[in-house]
C-alpha cells in the first residue's frame, strides 16, 4: 500500500469521526462553528507568528480544511510534526 493512500485514509477516518462527534452533540451547529473558528484562528496565528517558535505552517487547502473540521488539535499536531 502506498504511503499517500494510507495518509488519505487516516485523514478521511478522522473527518468522519469528527463529523459523527458533531452530529451527536446537542448544539450541533454551534459546536461545529466554535470548533472551526478556534481551529482557523489557531492556524492563522501559527502562520503569522510561527516564526517565533520556528514553526512554518503554510496556508493551503489541506491545512485550512483540516483545521476547520478538526479544530485547534489539528494545528497543534501540525506544529509538532513540523518539529519532527
């Protein structure tokens, strides 16, 4: 199996898990909007001020969609992966 295929399968599974999480919440839309907003704000802050800690996270489609669906933990994982 190719590494890229495994990567996309893991990303798809994470998105499905988060969508199921948002579906089970009492306030679905508010929960999703709050999670997406915190993720996007965290991504913008890391993109703007990440040079201070040595993290260079570009704004691309994958990062924006990932931070919108998965929230701030996605951005934290991106920063951690940037240091590895």
